[in-house]
C-alpha cells in the first residue's frame, strides 16, 4: 500500500482543478497506482511532466525504441525502482532488447554482447547514477553514438525516469501483484 491514498478532486490544490479535470477526463479515471497516482496530487506537475514524457518516449525523440526502453531499464535498475522495472522489462523485450541483456541487467551480472549504442546507454547511466557525474570518455562515447540531440534526449529521459523513481520509491508505490517479470533483487 502506498504511503498516501489516491488523490481526489477534493484533495488536490483547488487552484489546479482545471489540470486535474483535464487529466482525469483524458485518462477516464484517477490512477490509483504508479507514479502518476502520486504526481496527480499536484496536477500541474503531472501535466507538465506528461508533456515531457510524451515527447521523450514518443515520435518526437530521435532515439530508437530499444534505446529508449534500455534507458528506462538502466534508470530503474540504478534507482532500485521495482515499479518502473516491472513496467518496462517486457516492453524492452518487445522492442528488441536481448533477454540476456535484460536479465543480466536486472541481476547485476556482466553484460556481454551489447551493441555500441547499448553499451553507451548502460555506461552513461550507470556512471551518472553511481557518481552523480559523467567522465569525458563516457560522455564522448555516448555523444559519438547519439549526437548532441540524441544525448540531450537520452539525458532528459533518464532524468525524467529518475524523477518518477523518486516519487515511486519515496511514496511506497508497489508493483502490481500480477506481473510477468521477476522483481529486481534489492
């Protein structure tokens, strides 16, 4: 059980009811789990975050789908975020990521056989999340794979998913009971 109940129209800031109503109408219901159930407590934060998410995960991004999914998985693994891992491991597989890569990333095992792009994402994300900076060699490798635009999108995507992980982990959002993916060993 999350640390707070799902928001209601009465519980959100009254000056943000328009954003609350727009989101609930577009979705058809109030989310009761996941990061959006937390962020909807401040509807303007959710609204602005959803615009960013839609761009970074949608057709606006220059990054290929497998790289987008891998970036979310690296962020989930490095932040020990069960919910994001559960939500994206199967999507990563469906996008074409190798089962061994996903399973080994989950289990913190060696990651042999990665493409240059996959390696750039994993090393970039791991280095940042573990040291809170990225060295020149790691930066240059990622820049070489994705260019300036792609690296800015990759960085923003990982940052946005770190924001989601922070909300999920801090507010105690649980993963669904019914799931196909193994939980992260934490």
